[in-house]
């Protein structure tokens, strides 16, 4: 199964005036926004990496709410990548996903990238960080769940926007290892016949296997809210004119969930 369902949003060029800065944590370069403290909001991006779409705008948005936000650059660039990370801007998911999927399952696989993120968190711990929250997009959710299962600092909670955990061998088993509660925000309507383009699978819904696995560890503390009129990728890469209200709602839900779990 592809990380991005057919009909997902493609590349979106970043056009945000950055308010953060780049820093190096050991071997990992990252975009950082906000003031360092005991809590870190770790944003793990989609397969276009650390400087595409509105991910840095989202980091700056949460920094203004008091979060210390970090977006790591963790992917080896494919055909040069975007700002040296992940896929290039002209990569067409619809016609070329088959080319990159073997890389996602090997070089970019979570067993390769979760240790990189843990190394980053260890560097942050050495600087005083004690707690981490997650805000993830697509592919980033797959990596985050593994980081959350064996984390160098205390994982508090996470929000997964249009998650791609379904590319793993056993998504419910992975979810069952999570050491903190999660909110998941899937796209599309899997009950429709046929499902609309860019629909995330039903495993993320209340009765779905992945969500039930999360709930088994944190009863009543996990949440799932589906956006049936949106396509996979809308928060990070969707057209602001068409999906602006849904993007705003997703970020408000994330902020509310962080507050509910006493994070940020």
C-alpha cells in the first residue's frame, strides 16, 4: 500500500516568511522555532521533507503559542530532494509512486529513521529537554510511532495529520507499542462507494484496528476525527483557498489536544 493514497495532494511550494532558524543537533540539521525549554514539539514531515508546504508555517504558528518546535531533516534526497531532503518538487505521486516506494520501505524505513530521531532527542535532552509531543504529517506519523515506543525523553501526546502508518507491516501492532496517547486526523470517506480520491483507510477510525490498538493502552484518551471532504495531505500541502477552513480546524484540534494533555 502506498504511503499517499491515489488522489492525494502533491507538492506545495513553501511561501511562508520564516520566523525560526536552522540549528544542528549532533548529525541532524533542523528548523527550530520558539524558545528552548523542557518541552519540545517535534514536527515530523511528509516525504517532501523539512521545507515544503506549510510545515514551517505550522511550526512558527505553534511557537507563538509557547511551543519549542523542531523539524528535523532526516531523509536522503531523492533526485536532489527539496532543500536537500526527501522528494524533489517535480515528483508526481500519481505516476511515479512506484519508483520511490521501495526507498520508503528500505532507506527511509522507520527502522532506519526512528534511531536518527531518537539521536536528535538525546541531543535535545542534553540541552535540558525532558518531554516531547509530536505533530506529524503522512510519512512522519509512521516514524513517530516507533520513536514514541522507545523514546529518550518522556512522550506526552501526539497528533497525526493524514497519517501513513498503513505502509507498515502491521500498523495495529505498531500502534500498540505507543507510549503516549494520540489524536489521528484521517482524510476522505472509506465508507463511500467508491471512496473519494485521497481517502485514508478505515484503520484510523473509532472502530479501526489501529485506533483500537491506541485505545487499548490509553482508554478514553485517544481521539480520531475524520475529515471526509479532504484528501490525504491537506493540512501540509492542501490548497489554502479550497481547504483553508479544514486546515485551520485541524490545527485548532491539535492545539486543543496538546492543552488537554498539559503540553505546550
